[in-house]
C-alpha cells in the first residue's frame, strides 16, 4: 500500500512535464470546475426552495436582502 502511493505520486508528478500531463491537468481542472458549479447550484437550490422559514430566519435574521439576492424569485418577506 505504501509503495503504491509512492509510485502513484511519482507517476502523477512526472505527468507535468509532458503534453499528456498538460491534457490531464486541463481535464481535471474543467471537470473540477463543473463539479464545483453543480455543488453551488445545489446549495442555492436547497437554500431557496426546500428550506423552512425558521431555518431561513435563523440564518439571515432581518437581512432578507441577502436571501432575496440569492433567491430571486419569489422575494420572501419575514415580518
């Protein structure tokens, strides 16, 4: 196990000096960015739609402008 990790590290480190290494880095960067974008989209969805009013009130208090900036439709007013 220990030698496998060392070998994998060496192989991945040596990829940086080749065109294949550049390709691997660009693919990982692109797919990683897509994964982060999807994560943010999911987080905003769960904040805006299925969240309870009490959880929104605990998080934002009276700063509903922040909530409404994230969740454009419909604006929520807590009085």
